[in-house]
C-alpha cells in the first residue's frame, strides 16, 4: 500500500505570505495586521467579510484572493474550499466540519504571519539595513 506523500504546509503558508507581500507598504502591513487580529478574534468567515469591506479595497481584495486561492488548492490531498462558487457560501460549507475550519484558520494565520514578516523585511531592506530573503 502506498503511503501518502508528505506535504509541507508551513512552506505553502510561507509562499502565499510572500506573495501577499509582493508590493510592501505600511498600509499593507496594517491591513495584514488588522486581518490577523480579526481572524484571531472572530474566525475565517469574519476575516473574509472584513477584507471584503475594508477601506483599502484593492489591497484587501488582493489579500483575500490570495488566501482564497490558497485554501482552494491546499492541502493538496484534501482541499479545504470547493474550487467553484462564491467564497462566503464555500466558507459556510467548510465550517460544517470543525477539523477543516480549524485547519483553515491555522493555515490562514500562518500565511498572514509570514506576510507581515515579509512586508516588514522588505520595508527595512529599502533602507539598506536588511537583506531580502
């Protein structure tokens, strides 16, 4: 019997976090920090609602889209969100399974933490004080 291949979800979170922070600004750092706070206090559904209604529409939409795409594709052996359809109903469906909901929350949290670090690192590298990874 073939064992399933090991999937490094932390590395996947790091990649999406770096993708979120492609174009770092202080505003992006604030959006990501606020998003992380909403996720911690109220969960994934509230996070995506927050991003949908954020005043920095384009920036928040980019963060939301990258996280949505990430959850549609990861983990590779068991996607958390269905590939088609609207995001909010898909989140409601995912929330029916507590294990999926908690895994999604943990993956989103890790991706946002990496996004904050990448945004901070890139902002510091503009001054020449840090080197980008």
